[in-house]
């Protein structure tokens, strides 16, 4: 269940990044409020995942999912540039997150 929390928290991070961009430096009220709400939601859900996964794995996966999701959102919906190097970097990032997922539970501490 903790990985479901992480995915939801990462998705919320993508949403707050979108609204943060749309707020134009917190000068637009509705996008600013939405960004703050989704920041709170994402960290609340992240905290739930940290109870079982620990801060290292949870935060690394959270930021990685948020980074990848935000980059993909920017390329698909916001007209940001797409390049071969960006795609390779995203694949490497997501592979690292998958590696964290697969390694979870193998530590014997």
C-alpha cells in the first residue's frame, strides 16, 4: 500500500507543479491556492508512505516520480521541448525508481 501512496503523492506533485507554474509567482489567486492545496496533499500522502518505506526510499521515489511526471506533463501538455536525451534521462530515472521498488524488503536490518 505504501507504494500506492507514493504514486498518488507523486501525481499530486505533478499537479502542484502545474499550478505553481500557472500562478505566475503567486500573482494569480486560484492557481496559487490550488498549488498550496496540492503541496499539502502530496506531503500528507508522502508521510503515510514514509511510515513503512523510510525516508530514503520514500523521498527519493517521491521526488523522482514528481520530476519524471512533471517533465512528461511539460512535454505533452505545455509545449516544452522533447529530445532523445530527455527521453533517455527519464527512462534512467524511472528505472532507478523501479530499482528502489524491487530492492524494498530485501534489506535485513
